[in-house]
C-alpha cells in the first residue's frame, strides 16, 4: 500500500546533538529520582523507594531505546537519517509518548492527558513521529509549572492528521516565538525548575515534519501556556 511513497529521503542533521538533546531528559529523571531514592531509604520508606526504583528503571530503559534508535539511523551515514513511512495506528504511538510524559511530569506533579480516535491510522515514519512528540512533550514539561497540566491530542482535519501538545506553563515571548523554527541558532531558555534547554530539538522536529511534507508551528502567550501543532498529510486519501 502506497509503495510509491516509500521513496528514500534524507536530511542533514547533527546526530550527536540529537542524542544529547533526547537523552538529557532521561538522565535528568534518573538523577532526580536517584536522589529521592536515597532519601527514602534513609527514612526506611520502602514504599516510595520501590516507586522510585521503577521510575528509574523505566526511564533508563526508554533512554536506551532512544539511543539504539538514533545510533541505528546514523550507522551507515553519520550525517544522514532515512525516511521510512508505514501504516500504523496513532493510538499505539501516543501510549509510548504518554508513558514518557508521565515519567517526566511526575517530579513536578504535572497531569498529562491524551485524546485520540482509537481507529485513526497514519502513513508516516513511526520513529520520527514518536521523536517529534517526545521532544514537544519534554519541552512542555520543562516550561510547565508544578501542578500544571499537559494535553496531547491527535485528530483528522480535512486531509491532514493534526497533532497538538498544549501546556498551561510560562509561555513564550513573541520575539522568541517567531524564531523557534526559522533559525539554526539555538534559543537558550531555562525551565520552571531551572531545567536546561535549547531550541535544537525543535529544529529536529521541523526537519522530521517537513520530510513528511507537513507543517509545524506554535501558539503562545507569556504566562498563559503554549500549544505546539504539526500536521501530516493523510496518506490514505
């Protein structure tokens, strides 16, 4: 199905920057919960210790999965990534993203919600869509206040599949909003708990979305949160 659309595309990106950006969140989670684990053991709070051990294990496992995926992409050509679209159910990808988001959000007591039609399919590169969503979710957690909420949704809009990640965090200044996807220079910003971050991940998102002939953009107001939206043409029409 749609065999003619499985032409090979490539984009020139820095693999090392991608690995550093995507794994930073996992290592931050592991370090943070390792410290909490140490405190809970000193207090003989074995219930919390067991919970923290599970979170550390899950984060390490997902981080290794990310690393394997990225190294596989860069195995033959260090500076090129191959575009391999296939049919898959969107809900299956959102489950992985939801698990990742829940791990990241737990330390800040952020609530994460998803909304998607379980029968919605998309013709796209599974790993690229997953990476885009996880980058957007990671940013949402960084800039969301403790006790806030994040919504991850997907729906059909005419002949496109639309993904949206929305948070009620600190928002983005107008001068930075216009630069997010249009500059090759990183925009440095600190999260609400001083988490480090740059716009490198958003540059990666833009490249992946454009390989699908889609579009990506953001809407935000300082102090009132942000929405990151991207659309992928429906390959079944």
